[in-house]
């Protein structure tokens, strides 16, 4: 029955479908038609399989690319977060150093102002002026020469 369907599919004349004996089914002209039908069918099957395998490969490649992009974005995010944490730590350290330097400058300025005001109030400012380098005065001789 299956051979008869194949022959009908291959457009074989209906007169030839009347089997008289077994040899009539497999005489040389019908073997060629059966072989052509078989080759045509196999070619169609192979074409369908090839298209499906191509579809599977394209889907796999698309999924692989999506996974790669996700992994790259995760790695880039982690790297950026680490760099930002380091940047924040450096900024905090810079602010701390600035705070200490400003405090030291403020204390030094206050100490200089306090020292200058004490000298002014004590009246020893002349000896301080005479002791300043570059003026050419000798501090030991200056009070005697001025009559103090």
C-alpha cells in the first residue's frame, strides 16, 4: 500500500498500478521513478532539517550574546562601584588633611596674634624690633645707647 501511495505521489499512470505479479512493481522504469521520488523526499527532509538547525543556531547565538552583554554590564558595574568607593575614600582623606592643616594654620595665627599682643602690652616691643634680623642693630647695645 505504501508503494502505491509513493507511485501516486510520483504521478505514475493509473494503468500501471494494477499489479499482475510482483515483478511488475519493480521493473526498471518504475525503479527510476521510485528512486527520483525518494531523492526528492530526502532532499526536502534535509532542507527542513537544515533550516531548523540554522534556526536553533541563531537562537543559541542570540541567547549567548544576551548573556555576554549581561555579564559585561555586571563586571563593568562592579568595577565602577569599586572605583567610586576608592574615590570617596580619597575625598574623605583629603578633607581630613585640609581640616587639620586649616586648624594648624588657625592655631599658629592665633598664637602669633596672642604673642604679639602680650609683647605690646608688656612694653618689650622695642627689644623685639631691635632683635629682628636684617636691621643691623645689636640687641645688647641698643638699650644702653638709647638711654634705657
